C-alpha cells in the first residue's frame, strides 16, 4: 500500500554554518565594533548575547537571513524571552524545533480527514504517516498541506508505492 511520511526536521549542519556566518558578519560590521556580542550554538538552541536591545535585534535579523538562505524555515525557530545579562547586555535563547508535536500531528490528521480523501493518516512519534490505495490521493494530501499554514515547516519523505 503506497505511503509517505510527514516530518519537520532541521539540518543542524546548515544551522551551524548559518551561525558561523552570522558570527563572522558581526565581527566585521562597524556598528558592532567595541561591544560584546556573542552567538553560540548549543544542543538544539542558539544563544544570542547582544550589548543592547538594538544589537540583539540586528543579530537576530542577520541570523534569520543566513538561515533562510541555507534553507532553514523561520517556522522552525522558537524565540525565548529576552533576559538581562551583565552590564546592560541582553540575552535571548532561540530553540530549534525538530519534529511534529502531538498537537500539530492531530491538527494535520484533522486537515487530512476533513479533505475526505481515501487515505489513512496516523501519528507516529514526531511524524505523521499517510497511506492510501492510490498515489494520486497521497499527492493530493501533499498539495493540501502545502497550501495550509500549520505553523510548522513540513517535509514529505519516504514516498513508497
């Protein structure tokens, strides 16, 4: 029976490259000279430290641009609260969201069932598997989900016939 998986994954190597490019640009920019600004990649998170609010916002804009250019969707980023750090500096943690949460999985299943197609969606850990008798029905599901804005970046993998 034909099937495919709906996932939401981020290539961490591309995130690492984007962080390094952002770090390099921050070091070279004139408006950042002489102030303490840092960007660090941790396990599934990016920690930004800006000398002030303006510099932190500028760093986030640079990072977003680098991530988008490398194919990482802004939907995969969860911005934490800005926290005060030492000597007027500001810190913000950006979590990299991997996988589809149970709530989003239920929302995806509801959208698929609402389309009245002859397919069976099922939630499996952090992904959704869709199976059906015809590949055309599966392709309709992919088109349907691409049109909807579900708040997560979806990839469609493992198409089997």
